[in-house]
């Protein structure tokens, strides 16, 4: 990465509690879980563009999708798998022979085989017993291994499943040849402390050769929990660009990478200075806008308005920024507005080589403040209304759905 300015947060007392693996395998899920963000659809060509950039910046594993989903999805996986990327191309499969077969035929070298583990999933979704789940898992793992694939085994909702079942299932699939074991916090209910306990116990009971985690952001803890998992020895964290994914999304690639680089001084092998470029590409292709206050890649991540802050930043950026915006390929912005102070105005005038006497500076400052305070918010409100409307129903509209129903002649059942 571009010369990181490390955060001065290093407390040697905490070092002994960390078991961060030598090399981190970033496993990107943008094109699978990220595509499951409501309303998101990537064409095969768009998947290739994202996968190519992910590979270029140093991501190790790219999940290209679930080929059994549709013809187009299968074509997308084949397109990505045959592009000669440096990153390993992975595709996902349920514990169903046809799913595994579709991955084998896709040309992907890596497979993620997933099945649910918790009682609530087994009882209400799969309607399977633990014995049945174990049997189909072993069968699928063996099927994929026989085809020469690198096999990761994932259970949905791992952390809410009975631990005895988790232990038995993961031990047996590992014995059957699974290369990597993934623990999933599918509904995002772990905290860093509970996850630390969980993973320590998982490692003691299962002895995974290679541990991976899949964290969701339902309560805003995905990146924190992922970082905790890495501290506990997890080597292959699942991440998504811009934190995309089902519901509130997954752990954000840019957050986890930069946390490791900036907070621990770890060389992740990721070109962090291209993270903003990657974020913008995924924002454009997914149609999901990045929140202005999103960490690292949001518009406001390196923006300053308040006088006290801009004054500090102009003197030394370390006063109000943990790292340089160039670290992620972003630019610092000084926003002139209600909270602006004199120093920011002086700095702004310098852009045209102007130095103004104090009385004029104060008058200019006064006009900036009253100008922004009196500015009409109508445009902004109209924009937000239109924007909301766009995202209220990003999938098929009701009209489109009922037109299809009518076209097929599907009639109401009358008894
Ligand atoms: Mn997920």
C-alpha cells in the first residue's frame, strides 16, 4: 500500500492476545452474497469487471456465484473462471449433487459447499434431521474432492446451532477432505467478545486446518467481529466491497483490510490505494449508493467543515484523521459551510494566490455562514424523495409480477 501513516494505538500488552495468521486470504463475496443484496443483479460482464479489479488489487479468492441458479449465472462463473485471473475463482453449491456438478462444470477451482446447521433452519427451512444434514454434507464434500476441487465447507447460522452437532459435522467433513471450514454468523448476533469465546471453543473442539468466517452486519458489528476472528487465527475472512450483502450486508472489504494495515501494521498484500476505485465501481454496477458517512470510502470519510477541525487539519492532519486519505486513494475535502472558521477561508483563497485583510475575511466568513444557513433545502429534499422512491422496490415491480401471472393464465383457486 502507499506509505501508511500508522495509527499510534500500539499497546504491547495486547500483542500476546493476538494470533493473527502469517498471511490473510481475503475471500471476497461481493459477487455472491453481495449480489443477494435486495435488488442487485450483476451481468456476467459486470461480474468479470469486478472480479478482475478484485484480483488486481490482491484479493485471493473471488466467489463468482452459484452456477445452478440460472443459465446466465453459470455463464458468469464460466466467464470469470476462464479469465486467467490471479485470484482463485470459487463458486458455491448447496449440498445437492446437481449444484456441486454445476460448479465442477463451471471451471472454478474452488467450491464452497453450504448447508444450514441451526435447529431453527433444520426444522423450518430444510426439514431435515442432523443425521440427514451430515450425510448430504459428506456426500457433497466427497463429490467435490473427487473432482479435484479445493473445498470450503460452510454452515449457515453456525453460531446458533448446537455445539455438539457443529463439532461432529465439521470434524467429519474435514476428515472427508474439506480443506477450509467456514463459521457463519448469518444473522449478525455475535459481539467481539462472544465471537472470541466461540471461535476459541470451535478451534479446541474441531481443530480446523484452515478457518474462515462469514459475518453479517445486522447490528453493525460485522467488521469488528471479522477482525476479532482474525485475531483468533481465522485466515480467510469473507468480505464484500462496500459491505454489500443480504439485508444490512457483510463485513466490508475496505474496512477489514485497512484496519489490519493501519491498526496492526500488517501487510495484507492488498493495494489499499485502489480501494476507492473499487468501491466506486461496485457502487455503480450494483446501483447501491455508498452512505456519505461510510467508513473509508464514504464522501465524508475525509471531509471537514467545522472550524476547530479544519484549523487542526491544516496544522497537522493527524489531529482529526487516523490515516491519510491517499491510503485508500481518496482526497481530503474542506467543506465551506455554517461551521467554517477563518483558517479554512484563508486556505481556500490561497488556491488563487489571494491573501485578504482580516475585515474582508470576516465579512466573507459571515456571508458563508449566513449563506449556507439560509439556503433552501428543497432541492435536497426532492432529491431524497426521488432517491428513496428508486430504492423502495428495486426488484420486480408489482405490476410486472401481476402482468406475468396474467400472461400465464394463472387464476385464483376457487373452491
Ligand atoms: Mn451471508
